[in-house]
C-alpha cells in the first residue's frame, strides 16, 4: 500500500516539475509548482514527518506561492512567446548538464543501494510537533531567534528594494 | 519501502530544477526552479532523518524553510526592481553587468 502511494505521489511530483519547466505561461508554472510542493508534502507524510508536511503546505504551498503569484500578477507579463520557443544550443547544453548531474547523483545513490534501512521505528514519535518543538525551543533557541532577525531583515530589505524611488528622488 | 527510492526521487527533482535554471529565460521561472531544488534537498534531509530516527535533520529542514521564505521575499523584490528599470524579466536582455 505504501509503495503504491509513493508511486502516486512521486509520479505527480515529477510530472508537475516537468510541467513547470515546460509550460509557456508563468502562472501555469507557478500552479504546477504548487502541485509539486503538495505532492512532496505527501511524501513527507509517508516518511512520517507530519509537522514538516503541514509546514510545507502552509509555508511553501501557501505563503511563498501566493507571493510568486502576486508578483506575476503585478508584472503583468504578456510577452511570453519567446521564452521557450525555438531549439538552440542553450537547451542542448542545459539538458546535457542536467543529465550529467542526474547520473552523478544516481551513481552516488546506487553505491549505497540495498544497504539503507527502512524507516526508523522511532519515527512515529520524532515527526510530531512535540518533539520538534521541544528541540527547537531548548537546544536550538538561539538559531530560532536569529531566524526571527533574518526574517525581519528580509522584510525590510524587500520593502527597500521594491519601493519606487530608491534614492528619494521624486519621479515625474 | 527502501530509502533509496526517496533519494532517487529527490535526485530527479533536483535535476529537473537544474535543467529549468539552465534553459529557461524568464527570471521568475528560474527562481521557481531554485525553489524546486531547495525542496528536493529538503526531501533528502527528511528521508535521511527518517532513516536514522534523528530529529536534527527535520530541524535543519525547518531552518531551510525559513531561509527559503526570506530568499523568496528578497529575490522577488529584486525581480520587481529589475522590471522597473528594464521593463522585462528576460535574463538574456538584462545585460548591464555582462561584457
């Protein structure tokens, strides 16, 4: 049963990723990415990482993708026809380099295949909110606070970068 | 279910992200491919964490999610600023720092 669910989610994730890089419309790409992220969240659930599956749907599939869709809407990109039209050296080289990366990764995985164990039996307890929250707010207290500073800096930096007149000039 | 299937799926997703970054010209799609690669690395971390029964891999994924959120906000602001200056997000036409 678990194998079939994995195959379902894996096929969905790979198909959505391929659809993302081949679709001509940017909005379609963003929606394919949402589908991909949600199927990866399903795979997290198969790995019994419940907290991260929920966080993946909330943060990635919700917040970040809404931000992407807002930017796509804001820029109102209409000249999309030249983005993926004709075959050129660029696609050949990109595809070739991608195949090299994939073969290296699969070679590294194939050297350890068969020796990796199953899902750890402790995982039912480890993936929950209690365990992760316990680790986050005791051992990792300082990194959590630094993350707060990082997010604040990112928001301030994004506002500063995206405002209309950076040098304080009045644009006519 | 063996762990190497999860690792293989993660490798395939990462490769699709690499191909997308190398072939697409739209800056927003390139950015989404970068998010795809980050996410596939998260899948690797979670699968190793599940295999070892260790909570630290999941905590690293949590911080990677925070950094990805910050990176998305700043990167999209940069794309908006580039669009204001050049009226395009085609990365082959943005050549101010290119010789």
